[in-house]
């Protein structure tokens, strides 16, 4: 009965062409895959695969250029916004995005992040915040929550000696160059749909030369949080969302 | 024109697409000249003052990855900051032009001229086995000409090229002949990120190979390229070498002072010549080796504590005596002390 | 009545993260007792109540689910 539904005319969802067929190296249940996919879907839906240049960071998504079926450059750790600036300034008509994690964007690359946005570089920054250094094995990130254990804060993050989790998104939202700033998640269907809409908006604004658009995606790290993917998503809702509340942080005034 | 300004004008005329920089003495005139002369209006060239040298070199990476003619300039402490990006550019095999108007170090050092970044420029600077093509101008004219040549070599070999100047060349005024404005070229390279072509795989720029076997292949390719550069691109100037019994060698501004010492020596009847490497990498190994059979000794004069002298010694491989004379920390040698050093260390030594 | 739907799962690319299982309103999906070549218990259909809502595919980090729905 059901097999006769599997016909091209009934197709309602399939993997986008803007992702390659390579199996992603991410751990099971990691939000990176979903974040990649919705960004790729928007690129395909807008018909801009041939006009998009992405910049991959250093971190878990260092190999993002294997997965996005668009031209990409791999940047040094934290330097993606500077690399994207170089690309966008010589190719102002192309769509340029960076895809960065919390260590890359909010620790080693803080200066590049703030100044690219302060110049209002007409790029999209996708910021995946899972509160930990995933690739190097679960060290403390600038966004690690207070009391949260990591391999370099084995007794929990102590604000007295380790500082507080950095709300970089709220911080950069104050810059005049930031046009659209939002915080989303990709763990549930409703969140994925909203996050995708935000990315779509951001790339539409880029077409209109509006300035920097910044989409944070609060995500999970099942491996380094030492939980199952489903548990990690629940933990994220209970612990990450209160500190990093979802929703738009800066919306265009002229809209 | 002032050296730094002439170099900046040459960049516009060479059809450069983008300059990314950060102010530092004694090279700030490069970005100041560019900002004042509106290359955006003249040729469409982009000029951007970055938030740091680190950001500037990574902007160069981004623009160079798009196949554009991109450049940056700085002076020693700023060049140290750029080393990370330079290593990535060399690893990803991107063409670009770097200019180092060297000042005395280490650390914050001094704003006075120096040649103490020879090792940094020639032997690596950043991490990994890589080479820059290093051009050492001795005149403002050469600073201008090497901008054009530098971009040509960078694209010929897909390799970063450095003009290693110093505070003397950068700050002094000389007559120059500027070449005619060259057009900016729309890039059409297979390796560049220009936007994915339909029915072709996407292009990516990276210096990462997680598999050691693959990374070794990358290194083999780089080394083969460097051998090719060593074969084809060596440049030097020889003065009074035919009958020379002794040899001076020096590069950049220091070679001008050494030339004066050579003339003084000749006036005293000492048969001394001068070999001035114009490319510090590739180094004129064969030329030194040949001259080593002829001369009784070589004095290497540098504004550092002895850097190029190591390459001279490697080149002659023990065939003749090689000594070093240097002033450093921003001090400039005078011809008298150079001549004196020749008499003490080489002739009398 | 809800429309009928169906899903096709690329089981060799599935990593068995179970996120799809948790978001299916019809409880169509579960992890198989068998494993794929990489050793993951992959997602499988356990009933024919699929409505083609696409929730599973939308949350799948590895883009392994294709969804069909009757017109």
C-alpha cells in the first residue's frame, strides 16, 4: 500500500543538491548537520549555488567545505570574518557566508568578528553555539555555562577564575553594522523551520546590501556533554535556552 | 618619490585588486598614499584599513582565494603577526604580494631601519615547510619594479611573494620611472573560488589534509615548485667581480653603502667586487660557489647580527673564508667601518 | 482524515541518533535492532501511520530521510 506513494509526484522532502553526497563526520545527533542542511536548502531555494562563497572555520566544522556544494575557503582559526571580508570586497555581487563555532567566533576570533560586523560587511555569519570545544575533545569554550563541566573545567566553570559565559550575540547586536541578529535552534521541527526562515531573511538582506546578518544557532554536543542526542537536546532546552534565549535580538528598523 | 609612496603607486599601476593593511612605522605611507589617491576611482582597486595585521593578512587570503591580485604591507612587528596567515596562504598555494619595510628588533625594537627579518622572510617565519619568493630592492626604482614582478611571480607559481625593503628604502626620496597603468584582470582560474559552475564540482581553498599521506603529497608538490623557482628565478647584481680577489656581499640598502666601501677599497688598490642578491629566496647559490673559486675571502655586510651570511657560507661550502660585518638595532654601517672590517677580518685575518 | 505519507531512509548513512524517532507525531519510527555497516542501529518504520509531515526529515542532521505524501 505505502510503496505506491513513493513516486516523484508525491515527493515532499529530499536532501538538497546544495549539500554534497559525502557522509558528514559529525557525531550522531549533532546539530551541525541540520544547521548545514538548512543553510544549503536556502542557498538552493534562492538559486544562488553558483554565486555563493562560504568560509569554513577551525573547529568541528573545519571540513564544512566537503559538505556544502558551493565554492568555499577554509580560514585559519577565528579569521573567517576577515577572510569573508576579503572575498566580499573583491566580489561584492556574490553571496558570502561564514560558518563558525563558539571557540572560533567568540574566543580566538572575537576581534575579527566584532570589526567585520562593525564595518557592516555585507555577509552572513552563522554562529553555532554548543558551549564547548567539540573537535579538540570537550574543552571549555567562551560560551560554556556557569558550573558546566568540561575537560578544562573538570569541576565546573568557576566565574571567579574563568569568567562568565560570553553573550557575544547580544554584544555584537549593539554595533551599527549589524543589520539582523537572531538566535535560533535546530533540535525540533518548529525550531528548524524558524532557523531556516532566519537564514533566508539574512541572505535576502545580503542581496539588498544591508550589512551584516548574524544567525546564532544554539546547539548540542552529545559526545562531549556525554549524553545521548535526545538527552542532550532536552538538556539544551533546560540549561542553554534560559541563558541564551531564542528569538530575534535585532530586527531591521526600516522593515 | 618617497619609497613607500612609489611602491603604493606601483601597486595601483600593476592592476592590483585589493590592498589590506594596518598602520605601522616606517611603512604607514603605503596605506596613507593609497587612501589619498583613491584607487577605487582610478581602477576599482579596494583599499581597506583592517583592525589588525592578522585580519589584514586573512583578508588577503580571502581575496587571493578568489584569484584576485591582493597585497598587504607592514613592518617587522606587524609581519610577525601576519606569519600565521602567510603559512596558510603558502599551504593553500595562493598568490599574493607582501611588503615588509623592516625595522630593528626584537620585540617592539626600534623604528629605525634594519635587515634583521632576513631569517623570518627567507627561512619561513610561520610554521611548516614553505618558502616565500623574497625580493630585496636597493632603490626606490626597484621597489616599484618589484611590485610588478612580484605579482607576476606570485601568479606564475601560486606562491606568496615578499618584497623585503627596510626603513631606508621606504623613507628615502629618489627619482623613479613609473610603468604605465596596467588593467585589472577578471580572474578565471580553476583553483579560485569564483562561484560553483553548474555540472562541475565546487572549488575549495584549504591548507588542511587530515591524512598524513595526503599532506606529504602536498609537501612534495610544494618542494617541487620551490626547486623550479630556484632553477628559474635567481636574480643578483655583480659589480667589479671579474678581477676581484675579495668579495663584498650585501643586499638592499646595505648594498648601497657597501658599494661605496668597495669604491674606497678600489681607490686604495684592493681588488674587491660586490655581489648583491636581488632575490634572497631563491638565493644565488651557484654564483657564490663560482666566485668562491676566484676570491680569497668574502665579507657579508648586513644590518643584522649575521643572517644572510649563513646562506653565503652554505653556498661556498668551505671553499673560501666568509666573515660577517653588521650593525644592528636600527644602526646603519658607514663605508669606513665596512672597509676596515674587510681589511681586518678578510685581508689581514 | 490526514493524508497518507511514506518515508525512505538511507540506512547506510543513518547514525541512529534517534532525533527523528522523538519528533514523529505518529510514532512511525524506531531504531532497528540490526546495525548498518558502520555499526549504528538505524531508523526504520514500525507502522504505516505516516502522514508525510516531514518532521523526521527536517530534524535529521544527516539528511538521510526522503518523504512522500499523497497529493
